[in-house]
C-alpha cells in the first residue's frame, strides 16, 4: 500500500508542480492552467458574438444586405483550414494589434476558429423553437426583444449549449 500511495502522490505532484529539469520533480501545472484559461477566454469571446450573430440573422436580419454579408463571411470562415487561422492570428492579433504572444491573442484566434460552428449551431437551435411560442408572446404584448430574450433563448438554450460544447 505504501508503494501505491507513493505513486498516487507522484501523480498528483506531476499535475500540481512546475516544470523541472529533474524528472522526479517535473510537473505540468502551468500548461494545465494556461489551457484552461485559453478555453475560458475563447468561450468568453466567441459565445456572445456567435449567439448574437445567430439571433440577428434569425430574428432580425431578414433578407437585408448586412445579413447576406454576415452569411457569406460565416460560410467563408467555415471553409478556412485551421493553419490559416494561426497565420491570421499572428498577422492581426500578435503583430497588427500589438498583443504579442499573449493568452488574449491566442483566445481571439481560437474564437475566430470556432465562431462559424457556434453561429451555425445557434441558428439551427433558434429555428427549432416553434413559431407559435413567438406568436403567443407577441399576443401578450411583448416586444420582439422581450420575446427573444424570455421565450426563444430559453427554449433554444440546450441546442446553443450543445453547439458551444462542440
């Protein structure tokens, strides 16, 4: 049992300690924390923009010129290989905006990468909400934004969250 507890301690110390040149002291804590912060930053940037774009396209956009421009850009972003997103992030965020090699520059680049997925899945989730729910909300005197916020988004939330997890 003492050998098992020693190996369990070494497993935890591997996850909770910093890198070291000595193999018995080496750990991956900075990598784990950095990856978690990068995922949180990506979600914080991509989710509001993606869901907002989906709401605009489905509920407000109609056949306007702005809607067509956004739809074309979303379709184009979905077809871009991920290596080009890395080059774009380097050119725009790291060098162009002067962010340097930072967590924010990485999160912004990854947010661009996942944005088409979030927009498309959110649009599909919004389409699944029955029109009868919207009409009932309008019949009770709700504005369009109140209908979206209080009726449509709660009904579409499972699909939106599934797309965000993807």
